[in-house]
């Protein structure tokens, strides 16, 4: 089943320690809908000094048990023509 959705917001909740991503929006008829995705891990990018990547990655692993990786992304706020390294 395919539904076209205008995404208005998204978040995630924990159920039995597992994340469920929720996407809130409106369909083509203007009806409010919420789509649930199981088995997807939420993520975020952290823009910080590259010298701190290892320290921050170790802290995140120790405190929250999360995996990290270094990626190159364009900063989404303002105009930035080139990607930068983020954690």
C-alpha cells in the first residue's frame, strides 16, 4: 500500500527498550496521519572539532551504548557549499 504524505514532524518513542519512529503528516485528502516504523534506529549528526571525535564517540558508547561513525554532510542551517566531517 502506498500513501503520499506531507511530513510535518517526526520523533521516536521507546517501547520495550526499542525505538519506534513516528512520522506525522497529512495525506492528499488533508487528513492527519501518523506512520510508525519499527526496526529503525533514530540518528543525528554532531558537528564538532574533529580532534574530539574519538573522545565523544567513546563517551556516547559508554553512556548510551550507541554506535558512531564519521560522515561528510552539508550543514543544514544557513548556506554551506561544501560538506564537513561530522560524527
